C-alpha cells in the first residue's frame, strides 16, 4: 500500500533538500494547468514566458543561491500536445529563476525504456511518486524511500538527463517543425 504524504508538506521537500531536486514529467498535460488562469491567457495567444514571479520561482532562486540544483525532464509527444506546448512556454520563467528544465521526445524515452511515472527525486535518497487519474487530476504523492526503487529512479534520471535537450534549443526545434 503506497504511503501518501500530507499535501500540506509537499513544499517542504523543495526547501529541505540538500543538493538536488530532479523531476521526470511524463504526462501529455496536467489538469491543474488547464484549470489555471495562465492557460486561458496562453490559449488566447499571450506571451506567458515572462510571467511575474511566483512563490515557486522565489524558492528556486533561494535554493540555487545556496548551490543546490533543481532540474527536470519533460517527455514530449510528436506532435506535442497543447499541455506540452504550454509547459514549454512556461518553462522560460522557471529557467530564468534557476531551474534547469529540459525536454525529451517520448519516442526517445521509449527507446531508453523510461517509465511512464511522474516523480521528484531528492538527493538520490527519497522520491515523491506523483499519482494522477485519467483526466490528469493530481491524486497525491507517494513517499518512496525503498533503496531499490531509489536506485531505479537514479538510473532513470541519468538516462533521461543525458539525452534531454535544453529548453531553448528544444523550443526552437518545435517552432521550426510547426
């Protein structure tokens, strides 16, 4: 039975990690994005790449200033879904805050046999496996401490990171294909 964290403590993991916070995003989109006000602005053609700072950006800057790294790889379909295009647009402000967001084509991820799991890996010692329903609604985060699972997530991270493409280069590739 999965051990879900209390969601009120979710943000603590992003303030208390010591060295690295790393994420794999595998979904075609997220309900929380589609239900937010930024989505409507983006769909109407607004440039959301320079949106005002958020608490997330402030924390990223604080963590990076302490020498910590926050990184993620997002899997992207060919062609990208609207949700993936939205995330590509919003990544610019997170990158500017110090988070290193990269992208990997889903076909490449499949060749690498990466799992279809969304997770955060902290300091290569614990993970939060994010659970979603079929409508991309967030259900909760499972705390993972099992060493065998953590080693597997570290292997996934290393393979994904090695093959992932920096956000700006990836965005240029997507734009030239459109």
